[in-house]
C-alpha cells in the first residue's frame, strides 16, 4: 500500500523548509541559533523536547493513529554545516543566510557551500513530524551538533538520551545507495615549536598563493584525483628554497580537517634583489601545477605579489627545517578495501596548516573502516611528530560502524525500495564518518541504516542537491515509516 498523498508536492515543501533552515547561521561551533530555531518550532507544534550539555536535541513526536504502540523510530541528522566560499564572495557565515540558486534539477548556493549536508535531513524530519497526512510510529528527532568538526555532539550523547532502537540516519548523499557501515575517523594535530626573530635589513616581503582547487569531502572525494592546495604549497616552498633561501613569516592552508584544501598561502621575506627571481620561479611552478591537474581541476592558479613587510619571521634554518618536515606529511588514499574492491579502506587528509600558539600547527584527519589500520596510520603520524621534535595531540578517535549482515531494517529497506522503484538499491560501507558508528557504540542494540538524496561536492562552494532525488528519497522515508507499524 502506498501512503504518500499524491496531491501533495513534498519536494516543494521540503525545499521551503530547507531554505528556512538556511536562514540560520549554523557553522560548526555556533550551536545556539539553530537549536533555538528547532526548540521554538517544537514548542509551536506542541512537541516535547530535551537538550543535553552540548545542545544535542531530541524532539518527541507521538505515533499517528494505529501506530501509538509501535517501536520508536529515531530520525537523525546534524545541525551544523561546513562553511566554504569562493574567494570573490563577501558572504558572512556568522550572520548571512545561504542564498539558494536553482538551475534545472539542481539546487546550489550563491558562491558558498549549500549546507544540504545535512540540512536536508533536518527538513525531512520536520516534514515527517509536522505533516498530519504522514503516518508513522512514535518518532524521536535527534539533531546532533558539531558533526563536521569531529562528530563531537554525537560523541557526548548519553545512553539514556534516546529511547528508540531503530535509527534512520539521513546523512547519505547518493539516491538508492543504503549505507550500512562507515569508516572510523581520527583527528591529529602536530605543533612545531618555532619562535620568530628579526628580519634582516634590505629584505622585502612577498605573498605566495596557490588555489582554485575543487576541494571536497575528505571521505567521499579523496580518491577522485583532486589536488590539495596545502600539499602543493609545501611542495612549491621546498623547490623554491633550494634555489633561493627565504624566511617564512605567516603560513596558512585549508579550512577544515575534513575538507580537501582548496587554497593556501604564505608570506615570506627575502633579499630585495631576489624578489623578481622568486616571482618568476613561483609563476613557473604554478604553470606546472596547472598542467598536472588539468584533467581533474579547471581553475587552479598560483600567484605572487609584494605585500606589507612583517615585523618578524622564522630564521632561515627554521624555515628550511619546517619545509623539509612538512614535505613528509602524507595525503590521500592509503589502502583500498580488499573485500569491496571499489571502496576505500584507509586514507589521510592533510587538512589544515596554520599559525599556532607554539609556532605552526598542522591538522590531519585519518579515516579507516578497519580499526587496526586506522590505529596504524594514526600511530605513524604520532611517530612522525616525535621524529620532528614536535608536539602531538590526538583530538578524537571514532570507531568504525561495522555493518550488521542480519539487520531486519536493512532487509525491509531493500525490499521496499525494489517494490517502489522497480530496481535494486545498493549497499555500501562509506569512507565518510557517519554518526551511526558513535551513536550505536553508546546506545547498544540499535538497528541502523543511512540514506539520502543526491548531493554532489559537499564541503565546497560547488555543493549541489539534485531536486528530484530529494522527493524520491523522502517518498521512500514516508513508506518506510509506514511499514514499521
């Protein structure tokens, strides 16, 4: 039996809700405004809700007629988004709404990331709860915080925070692909203890930039041959220093540990009579990078120009030593999955380089579906820090979500998808870190699955949502809920 209301345009309603959500600033760490938005909505609907110490939120929805005594179903998504924008954009993520643009069957944003990861989950859950024509068991809408910076919100959940034992995670990004397991993830920091000193007289300053890379999600895109601007910057500095010694004053690259670096830059100082030679060398290096990446990247660039003279910089020796060490930081795929040949097993993202309290800090994110290999690559990073004489910090270690081959929920979902769309759904163990692994580890006995619409290029300004897939994904959710009586 099909329970969808054929007279109702669910897709249009979902897009309206999603656009309303995108009016609320929700960069990771900025929890207050979006949490208040949902609690106010719940109060207006007459739904009870509870909030924990990190503003994870559960909104309780009674079951509809005939479903009151059915097992509670948890609809789960995260409230934060990765905030990326093109260099020309003056968008302020602390206060400006995301501007939606529609072109054919695709929804994108105006020069910024769209936040469909994971705003569409929030919209889908709200519509299920708020539309009286949709039948469902008792629901718990679990909206977690700070997922994009290490699944921090999910990691703080207590075992009694949710009651339901069936969890539908709405954070997958390919229609008809059910996620039944995911990689674990580790965030590591290496701090190089460096102190700046005086810059010799007769020096000038140059800013060297490299950028225009597509970037993307370090879980879903790291195997797609996309360039890493931070790694390329370090490569260029290594080559340049061998020809013309210089001093580093400031360096930064990448914006998030789970996003592939799109741009990077450094301010250096050098003798005035070497500046023209530096500019020429950097332009030549840029041409090489553009040529190497022409198949997977369209807008790569490298540029150099004079800038204001800094008051201090690292010494020539410290600059050389730092560059040599940074060149050893790996990036990319470490292992493919031997059991699922087309899927990733282990990877490392050279995510961020920035000036830190102790000198220079780099942040890497390791992902792995095999826990022992995740430990191995993380141990390698720690060993590297030790050899560098640097300080190492392990910020987060999230275990993988191991697939349950006997899941009743997975079997029901596969059967229902085939009935609705006359084709088989596919199963995957994703290389992205989903909150299911964390939540399932804390709340034992959960039966879980993840699905969602088509979202391309999340964590980048190229992020876009296939509108027709949103409707199909939601129709499936409605039917799945109806089948859980």
